[in-house]
């Protein structure tokens, strides 16, 4: 078995249910050590989503939010260098889970947009004393890079 295959099996063990995780690692049941990783990994990702989507959590309630978060975790493992980017696409997961309740996905989109509004690249600021010499007939204003 290659290192890459072992790493993928370990990732799958963390994301799958306990029985699948054990089979993935060639065991009949999760060892104590693997069980800790299995549950802690998912718990930390749920907590990350809970912190990012506080209003959505309040809207859905604990049980429904955790179910939605676990569905997102199963389909979207983290891919960024920081968990700050992990909430991307949660609104799409919610659209799939709540097709007849568009407010759920919309609330997630809104919270995600607000959370990322301050972490994007900088925009060129208007200089206060430069406005007097601006040719306003030809001036172009642009939105900040994080405008959604």
C-alpha cells in the first residue's frame, strides 16, 4: 500500500460512519485511538460551521444543524490551509437538503458573505483630498473585491 492510499483510507475513515471506518482500515471495529480521531475530527468541523453560521444554527436548531453539518462534512472535506474557508458551499448543501425551504440556504449564503467580506483582498481607497481634482464625468468607482 502506498502512502497516498493509506492517507486516503485514513481520510475516508474519518469521514465515514464508524463501521465503514473500521472496514476501511481493515478492522472489524474501530480501535480506541481511531475512534477518537473519527469523532473528534467531525466534531471540530461541526463546531467550525456552528461558529461561522450562528444565525443559521439558531434558525434550524441544534439537531437539524448538526445533521446538515455532517452531510456537508461527508461531501466536502476541508481543502484550504485554514478552517476559515471551510464554510464555502454550505449554502449549496442546504439547498439540496431543504429544497422546499429556500430561506435556509439564503441565510447560510448571507452569513457566509458577511463572514468573508472582511477577509478578501484590499481595494484601493479613495483619498479624501484627491476628490476635489477628480474628473467626475469620467471617474469610475468599483466595488470592493469581496462585494457579493
